[in-house]
C-alpha cells in the first residue's frame, strides 16, 4: 500500500506506539517533530525532511519522503538500546506490512545533557 509522503511519519508513529517493547521503553512519548513541553524521561520524535521525486512526461509519478526518527535519553546506552528497538520495529513491521522503508543514515548527537540517536529513513 502506497501512502502520501505527508502521511509517512504518522504511519511510522502509529507502528511505534503499537509495539509493546517501544511502549515499555518510552511509554506514549512518541511525538511528531518536537516533544511536548515538560516531557520527562526518554522519548522519540519524528520529522519528515524532504523527498525524492520521480517524474514522467505526464508529471509527478511519486514522492518518497525522508523521515528522521530521533531517540532522546539522558543515558547513552539506553538511547542506543531504544534506537535498536525502533530500527527492528520499523524494519520488520513496515517493510512487511505497509511500505518499503530503509535506513539511509544514522548518527548520534549530544545536546543539553541528552544523548540523541538520529536515524534517517527513506520511505517508498
């Protein structure tokens, strides 16, 4: 099933919130774009960031978005463990059921006392 590039992060968020291991790790702290003000503990954010566009002589054939999934934690190892859960959940669930999605890039950052695992997925 092909979805709109606008719906990609919403679909990923839904899959993460339906996964028991993700819920155990972060509860319902899975947010579009930014975490709610006052969010405590570990959390995940999702951000659509551009797309690849295929065209034909008839116009736009498809738009495949990039979606960043960021895992934020005060503990480095925990952020990596949760990122692993996220990767396997997205890779196993979405690739089989909903869409083709692949990890394009992966990096980590540190900001304001938090470790951030940044995963860039291409959604087709």
